[in-house]
C-alpha cells in the first residue's frame, strides 16, 4: 500500500471518528433531557388525577393527555437510545480500522473455533487464530454472517462474479458500509438468538378469545361510561363493571404477557432490520448486477418495509402495556391486550414466509461488506479472472501480512503444460511466505474476495496443502505416518477428478534422507501423471532433477547474500536452482558451532 493511500484512508477514518464522537455526546445530552421530561409528565399527571378525582371530565382529559405525552416521550427515548448505541458502534468501527492500518487487527474475532486439521488447507494458511487472515478481513456482526464468511473462505462460492461486483461497489461507499455494520452491531448486542426468522415461531395461543374480546369489551365499557355520565349507572355498579372487565382480561394475562414479552423483545431487532433495508434501498448503486439483485430481494417500492414498520408499531403497543398504570388504563378502555394479540397474529400469518429470505440476503451483505473494507484498506488488491485456458498468470503477488513498505512482489506464471514449481532456497529467504501468498490468492479467488496482486488470471481450482503436519499422541501415530495420511488425502482428491492446486512444504521430513529423496521424487511424478498443479518448497536439491526429465516441472529459487558478516534477503523469485544455503552461517552466527 502506498504511503499516500494509507494517509488518505487514515484521514477518512479519523474524520469519521471525530464526527461520531461529537454525535455521541449530543445523544447522551438528549437522553438526559428526555428522562427528565418523562419524569415531569408522570408526576404532573399523577397530581392532576389526584386533585380532579371528583370531576370525571377533567379527570379523563388529564389522564388521556398524560398517557399520550408519556407514550410519545417513551418512543423518543427509545429512538435516542438507539442513536446513542449506533454512534458508540461507529466510534468503535473507526477506532478499530485505524488500528488495522497500523498493522494491528487483534480486536476482531479470530475464528479459532473453526480450526479443523482435516480440512484441505485450513491448518496451513494462517486462516484462523490471532493475527490471522480471518481476523484481518472479518467485519460480520452476526453469527450467521460469520459462519457464511467461514463457509465462503473454506469452500468458495458458486457465483464469484456477483460477489466481485458487490465488494467492488461497496468499497467505494465506506460511510454507508459503516452505518450498515453499526446497525447490525446494535442489533446483535443483546442476543445473537434474536434473529428475524425466529419471529414466525411465536404463535398466539388465545387468539379466538382475543378476536371477540377486542371488540365486545370496548363496546361494553363505552356503554358503561355513557350510562354513568348520564347518572343512569351508579358509581358502585360502574366500578363493579370495571373490575369484571379487568378480571376477564386477567384470566388471559399470563398467556398474553408471555406472547407480548417475546414479540416486544424483538422491537430493536425489527427496527434495525427495517433501517438496514431502507439504507440499502436508498444507496446509489452503479453495478447492473447489484441493481438487479436488490430489486429481486427487496423491490423498489417494497411492501416489506411497510410490513416491518407496521410490526414496529405493534411491538411498541405491546411495550406500552408493560407499564402498570398505562397498561391498566388501556386494557380498561380498549381491551389493549386482546387488540395487540390480534394485530400480531394477522401480521405473522401474512408476512412470516418472507422472513428467512430477508435474513439470508442481509447476512450475505455482511460478507460482501467485509470484502469491501478489506479492498478499501488494501486498494492494491485486485479480483481474479477465471479462464478456460488452464494457464495461471499472477502479476505482482504479495501477502497482506507484510507491511506495504516491506512487501516484495513476485510473478507466478504457469503455461498450459506446466504443472509444478520446485522452489529451493536458504532458510528465511521467503519460501513459506510465497507459498502462503499463492494459497491465499486461490482462497480469495474462490470466495470472490480481492487478491493481493496487480492482476490474476487462473482456472477455477481447489486448494490442497501439506505444510504443518504433526504427530498425534492420542492416535499413537508418528509424524511421518501423519504426513503420509495427509498426502493420501490429497491424492484421493486428485484421483476423484477434482481440479486441484497442491502446495507442499518440505514433505517426508519424518524419514531418512535417501528415503526422503526417492519418496519425494516418486510422489511428484505421480502428481504430475495425475495432471495436478502445484508448488513444492524443498531443501532437497535432488528434486530439481525432475525438471530435466519432465517439462511439467520448473525450478525456481530464493537467494540470500552475506555482506560484512550480515545475512541479507531480497525475497525475489528467480528461475533456476539455489546454490547458496545459510544453515552453517547461522549456526556460527549464533555460536552454536565452533
């Protein structure tokens, strides 16, 4: 990454950070004001009701105005809290991205739980764990988003072109991406289980009673009030009617409360889903494929948005009944519990089928935004082009873990009939980093993510590696046997007909040198005969003889030089066989030999 790019990106994140810090301060002040106003309305209404108890008209008017004012303030307080939480997350987002530009991405989840030694390449590519690839690129905020990203990295995606276009589009809209992620971070702050799909499981148990009660009880109550106002009904009988009405509602109170508690618990979730969809619909998109995809999933005049906004209102009504005073008055006047139950069930029956698709696409967008932020932070990345010619041509390949000022770029070119690079070179010369650079390029290409290279054209291939095999004490298997099992795993995949790219690093280390020489050469010949592609790094120079007997093999090397008793590396890939090794020098340098 050029210094100019780093400064521009840092300036953007710093500006965003300062902006959201100011907005956070304003949100805190508004919350204090609304809390004071809500308390004032409650106390004033209580005093007004106390002093006008004998005057039905004034008593009713003060009660009605107090309830309306209190509910409005409750709604505004909810919005203010949401604004505060969102700004807190935006401050966090920009703080973390500034750290990434400085080479520290340890604040993000590292995906350690996804480690799997049986996967074709996972253990060898630094994919999970502290300061890993996953930790560098992951910006998902939901568990579903995280799992989808993991799946895409490990198994690739079928529609690479769509993912490429989405990442490229979103990488030019960083401010929008941050707003989208912040709303999701707020959404999942309380509980990952509050996903929108789970709403359809909440069914009203007492819906038949509610359907009748929502109309009959208000009619009877209105009649009783009218009769009382006309002095036809005494206060004693009016009070008895109120008690009977509330008792009838109370018989269903347990079931009603259980349902309302569950639905109202999703109030913040639904509001944020609706906000994210509206954010997406309002986004200016230039990609034809992305416009088509947005229209397919959400539509330009989306009934979905209106349905979610309608559900928000239902949930807020359910929240109102939680207040003892407000809930009692609402139930007494309009059978509030029964009314909101019916509204909920009507909504659930009408819209529940849409919920899984909405959640799936919003989850997918988290993965695309992860790729977009990676592309923005590393603008020197590019997207792979999959060809049908079977040639590999990667120009300026590097690895994102290496700081831009130290990153050395190399080219990787396989002609149609060229199958294996045999890489030799001294210790610390860059062989392993080069192998992982190629591995990460293949993983990125298959997942639709940008590659740390200037350009990339390759056939679609699956990656298999053998670089970090270990012995298994539990299974009582030796290091050598574990490596053989791993190699058998790779050969089985190739023999099944899959198009494979193989990365091997110093294979058959667990046996003697002659066995290693013969075994390694035999394995490489077999892989070539199976038409596999790949690369092997080795200190065994005898393997380089394969290039003399078969054009499928090509020799390349990394080199080192010793100048004034110091070891130097340029990390450049050269064609040929390495002649310089540095083990003896390093042993002497560290005074391990005389």
